C-alpha cells in the first residue's frame, strides 16, 4: 500500500490520543470554555486519511474535529493554543475548539451539524471552476447524515460530477440517539446509490482498511468520476461533550467496547504480530510523542490570552477599521 506505513499510522494515532488528552486537561482547570467534543476511540479513521490528501485539497470537519485537523497536517502548537483560547492560536484565540481554521491547508470546521457538506461542496465546485484537480472532503457524523444539507450536497455533487468525498464517522450515537433508531437503512454507505456516487462501508477501527478505502474514494473523486461516500464504523468512548452525563448508553457498554475495540492497542498488536517493530521500539517513540505533546501544552499554557481591547475585532468590519 502507498503512503505511510502501519507503524507510522500508529504513531499518528498515539499523537492524536495524547493531543486530545492534553485538551482534556484544560476542562477542569477552566482554561477551555464551552463544549469540548473529543474523538478518543475514533483515531483509526483520521489516521487512515493521512497520505491521501494534498495541501490544495479541502477538508471540512465537524464539532468533533481535532483528529481530522491533525490528519490534514494542521500544526499542533497553534491548534492547541486555539483550543486553549490563546492569542497564539490558529485564529488568535477567538474561535476555540469548534472553530479551527487553517487556510494554508484548506482546513475548516463548523459546529452546525450537517453544514460541513455544503461548505465542502463549495470547495469542490471552486476546484471545478478553477480547473484544479483538487478534491474536497466533508466529514459528518451519523446524525449529521440525516440532515437536508447532506442529501442536497450529495445530489448536486452527483448531478454535476463534483469531486466531493463524504466521510461519515458512524460512531453509533448522535448525542443520545442510537443509529438504528434514526436511520431507515442498515448502512449509510448504501445511500450513495441514490446520488450516483461511489459508496462503501469500512471498519473504522482498522486503520489499514480505512487507508485503502479512503484512498480509493479520493482517487475516484480526483479522476472526475463524481462524489464518493465512505462510512467508517467506530465508537465514541467519551460522552458527547465533556460534561455529558452519558446516561443513555447501557451500563457497561462503554467499558466493554473500550476494552475490546480501542484502535490503539488493536493496531499495536497487529504491528507486533507482523514483526514490523518491537515492543521497545514502539515504547520509545510513544514516550517521545508523549513528551513532545506535554512540552507543547506547557508552552501553550504560558501563552497570553487575547487582549480584551481586541474583543470586537473580527466581529464587525467597522470595528476593525476603528470606526465604531
Ligand atoms: C443544526 C444543529 N442542530 C443541532 C445541533 C446540536 N448538536 C451538536 S452535535 C449533535 C449530534 C451530532 O451527532 P453526529 O452527527 O452523529 O456526530 P457525533 O457527535 O456523534 O460525532 C447535535 C444534535 C447543532 N450543533 N447544529
């Protein structure tokens, strides 16, 4: 398979896990305000995307966006600083965790469920108008796949053969609503047929399977064959947001799934079984990754908050010009 090796993808997953643990540290200390949505347990989906996208491809993510940003190459320091609401953040600390934007890497997010696809569709149309062979990826959860924007975007992308890749992270729950109770078909991938799109469901705990399927979806869209829908099955280990009491999931389900279906140990076991690396080699790099994220967190925590005098900047155009 082209792209990163299994071991490299594993280290990317470890980095993602440590990154989100660094975010979690800011909740009880009240350094991070608002709802924080964590993707722990879903790392294999994002790590499977690595290597298939170029800087000029767009990636539009959701409220649960950290892992996708890391997969797109958004640098850790300004991203963590944004989540910690610091002036050194990607958006000067004005956006916070749900509003991460990196123009250089064409990465953006929206907390409005179902609205990632219309934005990604715009990127796909722009590529067509500008004669570029870039693709646009719109991520959605299973809940977001039941919004009008999902269907309208895919319909237009299908009718106009636009290079839109829809990645559905089906983590079985949309807040407290289980997938089976909100969806008419056994899978979401089969909806692709309605839009003349490429469609496939993949095991989102298997980083190699995701890489192979995502690579195929991107190649399909880039070659001008129209949209692709990839549904990756996974499971959300934490509450919908930090602070969610999460009483809607049967007792013990989370513990059992975490024990059996954590993509990190599953991938580590596969590496060891294949002899692709030794325990000692994996431990050494994991320790390096852990230390690097801890060092970045310490730096970010010492960074300044935005100057209150700039509170109205970026809200009203006139305020930026000093007119009000
Ligand atoms: C238009 C809109 N309606 C409702 C919400 C509140 N909301 C935030 S996340 C969410 C559920 C999303 O579920 P899913 O798409 O499956 O993503 P997941 O949280 O599982 O990653 C809802 C209803 C919102 N942010 N935007």
